[in-house]
C-alpha cells in the first residue's frame, strides 16, 4: 500500500503535500480567528464536533471559545478530552495530582526554574520532547483562563507542513531526522537523584495509521544533536523554516475561555506582563494518544 510518509513513494507524497496546501489555501490565515464556539461546560454540539474534527484532520489543531465558563477549568478540560477521544493524561514533573498543569508565573520552589512558569518567551517546541518513548505526548489542550495584561501570544505550526518543506528541500533531511538517536536529552538529576533518564529519539516519528508526530525543541541547552553534516544541514533548514513567515504560521492571542485543541503541533509563546487585575492563568493537559473523534 503506497503511503505519503514512505520516502520511496514520491507520488503519494506529492498528492498529500498538494492536499495539505489546499486546506490552507481554502481557509486562509485570517480565518483562523473564527474559533469554534462551545457551551460553558465545553460540550460539543454536533456542528462544533464536526467543525473540530474537520479542522484537526486538515490542520492538526482547532481553536475554541467557551461561552461564559462557570465550572472549574479542570472539569471542563476533562470533559473536552473525553469528547476528543483523549484518554491518558501525561504525568508531568510539576503537574498536580490530576495531571493537568496550571501555567502561571510562580516565584518560589522548583517551578521557577522552568520557563513555562515564568513570563519569558518560549521558542518553537512540541510538548514532552524529553518524555520517554513509551510516553510520547501526541496531543494537548492549552486553555486560557485569564490572559496577561500584555503579551503572551502563541504561534502554532502544523508539523506536517514542516515535514513537507524539508522533504521538498531534500528527502535525505527526513531520513536524517527520522533516526531514533538524532536528538538526545541528558538525564535530569536533582539533588543527586535521577528524576528522568536520558532519552534519545527521532524528530519525525510515524505513528499509527501513518500519522506524523514531531519531537523538537529549539532550545540549545540540554539537547545533544547528532553532529554529522546531513543532520546539521537538516537542522539549519528546519530552524530557518520555523523562523520564517509562511501561510502555515498561525499566530493567536488566547482570550479568557479560549484554547487550542491539537495533535501536539509546534508552538511558541511570546513574553508577557501580568498586572494585579490580569494575571495570566493558562492550563495545559497533555495526552499520550492523538485526537480520535468518531
Ligand atoms: O504558556 C503558553 O502559552 C504555552 C506554554 C507551553 O508551551 C508549555 O508549557 O509547553
Ligand atoms: Fe508547549
């Protein structure tokens, strides 16, 4: 069976690349601000269900807005996760018991050494790029309970479009970045105790049903890349694409009650400033499976 991620199948790849581009041509960047409306509890109406399903199939993400949310955010996120076919939540080092992380500026404890808990910008990454392979983060929901007074804008980029760009530049870039040891994250040791073992992985990983997943971070600190010429060239090409502006780079500033449902797309966050009235409160729920809607 020919399929688009097989490097020997240039015809299937071309058809898929053209189809993906056509989705973005039909939608247009400006249209992404037309987010899917949900009720206060995050229940999907049948039209919202169909809309989210289509958008996730085309772009790997969908933006939503809750109508005047009242229930607590954890309950809403779990409700949405269930409707998206998302099951197992990721156990994060800093997540609370129920594995949904609240992201706010925290100024004490271990958390303050992790950039997400500061007001600093975060560069291009997919979530959980350091997780062990059996706990790959394949989807997450990022939800805004309250935006910052200023800044805190997210950019989103569908990994499929990154793959297409790299493969069109040089299919060998894909081969290099699909090697299972191309990117290594050293073990995490705190107070002499290993809290995470070293993990090596590919950047591009083929999941079930030929879905593409990506593990990546632009951070230089604590990532050891293969230093062969091909990998280094592929990385330069990837970084150049990420830092460029294409029709696939979607920028959005989430407002209170809004969020993004996604198959772990690449994303960034700009720096922000909190005020007493508007302290940025975001939630992040990570899952080990992809969005799966009937
Ligand atoms: O705060 C945000 O907008 C995004 C945070 C993020 O990407 C992360 O914590 O992985
Ligand atoms: Fe993230």
